[in-house]
């Protein structure tokens, strides 16, 4: 695997995006779990 160099600002930006993506995926997983367990009512 090769190596690249990026600015500190870009690195920090990518880390924030990674954290937001992880949170979003966790929320989606919890939502699916709620749907499958019947905790969500149809509106």
C-alpha cells in the first residue's frame, strides 16, 4: 500500500466525516432493530 500526504485540516475534516458516518450507521442499525422488533408504529 502506498503513502500519501495531506494537510492537517483535510485530515481533521476526514476524521469528522468518519465519525458522522459511524454515528449515522449506528442510528440506522438501531432503527432497523426497532422496526424488526415491532417498536415502530405505522403512521
